[in-house]
């Protein structure tokens, strides 16, 4: 569970991130979940865009992916949302959260 200070820190980091993943008309698939899992393992912080032709809400997609991947939701604005999960390998962790 992220505190408000940690969430603010992650929002600041995510501000300059490009959209790492796009969700289109196929919606949530197993391949998309696997790809997002690998991205979270590598980058820890991922920005996702839900395209208009997907007919899914960004909040719903974010909640579903957080449940599947044990990630934390950071932010959801418009068609984009940001997820965070620390890398399982402690040597690869890039983001150090405030206490």
C-alpha cells in the first residue's frame, strides 16, 4: 500500500514517461498481461494508454491489471493510467520510495 507521499513521488516520476503500452480493441488479453508483467519487472513504473476503440474504461482496466499483477495504481487521468510494482530482484530496483 502506497502512502500519499510515495504516490506523489511516483506521479512526479511518471509525468515525463512516454506511454509504454497501449490497450486497443482486443482489450485485456493474456499476452497483454504478460507483456505488462515484464515491463513492470524491468521498469517498475509503467504508463498505459487505453485507446478509444477498446470500449474499456481506464479505471476498470487499471483495477483489473492491479489485481492480476499485484501492482499498485498510482494515477488514472483521462485515457491514461500509471502502475507501480517494485522489481522482485533487489539488485534491479531503480526507484527508492520515501518513507
